[in-house]
C-alpha cells in the first residue's frame, strides 16, 4: 500500500512540475504565428522519383532480355520422352468421376434431336401390379 502512495505522490509532483513549466493558453494564442517560407524542393527530392523509375525500367529490360526465345529446349531424358509419347494418362480413379449414364456427357447432342432418355425407374408402385 505504501508503494502505491509513493507512486501517486511522484506522479502528482511530476504533474505539478509540468504545469509550472507550461505557458498559459492566452500567451500561446497571443503569440504571432511564424510562417515558414516554402523552400523549393532540393534537387535530390526532384530526381529521386525519376531515378527510381529508370532503375525499374532497367531491371525490367534486363529480365526480359535474359530470356532468349531462340535457344533450343534442353534435351529430354529417356523417361521424359516415354512420358510425353503417351497419348493421355488416365488416373486409376477416373471412373469415379464419370456419371452413371456416360452417353449424356460423352457427346454433344445436335440441334433438332432429343436427349436420350434415362431409365429412372418406375415412379410410384400402383396397386395390384408387381414391380
């Protein structure tokens, strides 16, 4: 508890010292305002954006020129040639992605023809008939 009282007393003393040093508001408001003349921006401030833009352009040119579009591709390894020679790779789980009636999705119907019917089963069982 004494520690808290000591801190409180120290903060009060610091506040009183600050209040004693601070000028009165009326004095502050009565002072004439000094307006700083606007100085012309220095040469470094004017040239900085221009130099940054030129540096970015030089970097972009260096990157684009480093890629030589005429150079031949690197020679393929035998494994890469074997892979590229296959017409198409099929995953073992491709059949899971196919719909139940694949004929709807495997071809595009032509205009004027009907879409093939899908046997969705009988609607409701009727009384007296076997399903």
